[in-house]
């Protein structure tokens, strides 16, 4: 009987020792979990700081650089397509010029490329675009108009008046001086020159004299296409007058052409007409109904004013640049200038990343093709049952991400693991206790039977 009781005591002692060890293990697990909780908290704080201070800004810069360069590169490829036959060296020079304009003017590199495309559409070669771009952008800044419109006006005047592209600075300076000193805008002058420019050039009028006459008309509120058409008709009727115009000129004693039929200097014709300003019938016969009012205003202003305005325009060199520089001093334009310079930095960064981007896009395209031909093709070849199984697997895989994201950090994970370990300890301890109790009961029964 004593031996059996000793056995029971030994079993109970073993149970107590194992319970103590499991309690200690549970305590260690709790302590370890607490340490990992702290580590997780610190890791989250450090990760958030690095993400906010480094990862996000660098990613933002990279993304903006890629977007900015992509816009610029797209515009330049349009320029290449329109210009046509152009060497890589010439194209690189155009790119450099556009980026230089982006860094030094209020217009971005991409906007400069837009102006280049407008010149290319007008038939300009790459070297002509290079020559005309800067002065045109200065005029656009001074006139506060878009670069494409400015380039269109510039190209039209250069071609229409027979300028070389390298002389575009002269044309832009005269236009800027004209619209800043008369009741007109550069767009209106551009529209007027579409009609009168080629005729005035062919008849020997200088660009400055033609512009001065248009200024006089604009001050009388006769502008743009109306002024250009009227001026063109007046010049044609002076150099090749119909009978009623020829008779009226003879009656007034006015000579419009020389012995060889070439038009006399325009200011000299106006000087001859000044004494006859109020002879409306004769003036109407000379110029026709459409041109009468505009030309009356020019005659009223007189040859002296016309010459003075012409001389002022002849001395307008540098006006577009000076006007643009003055306008740049405003806070708003300084801000735009800064943005344009930053845009230039992004463009340069994006340009350096271009080879990597092209490699990534090439690899992505190849991968997409492989997926399309192999994976999709293979899926289509599966049996209906196999397709259902694959779909179920994909659904489980899709759900795995959100489930894992719900568990924030190692510490939070152990918040689930820890209690589980404790439960294991309890699970082990309880059977042991039951086993010991069962052993004691059986021992008692055996002893009773022996007795």
C-alpha cells in the first residue's frame, strides 16, 4: 500500500515540475512577444520616416522626370517627323536648343518644341528653325501669346516678306515695337501681313514702312485682316490702276509709278495725295470702296508721320528681347521662369533615364507577349474542370494579400501566436493532470482488489 502511494506521489511531483516548466515557457513567450512588439513599433516609425523623407520624394522626382521628358520627347519626335530628312546630329542640335530655351525663358522645353513643330509645318529646315526660335519666343513673351501662334506669325512674315530665317530677329523686333506703340496686337499684325506682305515686298515697300502704315490704320481701329486686304488692294490699284483710278490720278496730278511702271516710294505717293485729302470722289476712284477709309487715314496722318514711324521701327533692334526681359521681372513671370527651369532639370533627368526606361518597356512588352501566347493559350487548352480549379486557386491567391496586409508587423502576428502557445501549454497540462488522477483511481481499485 505504501509503495503504491509513493508511486502516486511521484506522478504528482512529475506533474508539478512539468507544469512549472510550462508556466515558465509561457512567461518567456509573453516576454519575447513584448520585445518584438517594441521592435515592430520602432521599425514602423523608422520605415514611415524613411518613406516620407526619402522614398516618396525620390519616387516623385523620378515619376515627374519621366513624365516631363516623355512630353518633351513626344514633341521632338513630331518635329522630326514633320521636318523629314534630318540627321541625328541636326536632331540633337534641335533638342539642345529646345532644352536651352526651356532653361532660360518662361517657356518649357516641350513648349519650345511645339514652336519648332509650327516652323517645320511652315516648311522650315532644321537650321532655319534654330535661327528663328529664340527671337520668336521673345516676341511671344512680349506679346503674351502661345508659342505655336507666335511661330506661325513669325514663319508667315519671314516667308511672306522674303526674309532669311537669320533675319527673324529684325522682323520680331519691328513687330514688338509696333504693337507696343500702337492700338494693335501682334496677332492682328500677323493677320494683316498674310494679305499685304507678299504684295508689299514685290512692290518694293520695306517691312518697316508697311508696318508703319498698318500702325496708322490700327490707330483708326482698322486692324488685322481688314487692314491687310485694304492695303493690298490700294497698292494694286496704284501700280496697275483701272481706268477710273488712272483718270483720277491724272486729274489730281499724282504720279504713282515711274517711267518703267514701278511703284514710287510709298511715302512720296502719300505726300502727293495730302493736298487732295478732301476730294473724296477722286480718292474713292483711286483706291476703291474697300480701301478708301484705311487709305484716307494714312493720307491724313501724312508723309512726315509715316517717315517718322518708319525710322522708329528701323531702330527697333533688340526691342523684343528688352520687352521680354522687362516682363520677366514680375513676380508671376519670375515664378513661371523658375518652373520652366525646374522643368528643364526634370527633362534632363528623364533623358538620362531613357535607356533604362526603354529596356524596361521592351522587357515588359516581351513579357506581355509571352503571357498572351503561353499562359492564356495554355489556359484556353484546359478542360472545364481544370479551369474551375485554376480559378479557385487564383481567387485564394487574390484573397491572400489583403489578409496578410491586415496583420501589421511581427509583433501583431505574435499577438496571435502567443496565446496559441499558451493554449498549447494549457492543453498539455490538463491531460497530464487527468492522467495523474486516472492513475490514482486505478491504483486504488487495484489495491482494493488485492485486499
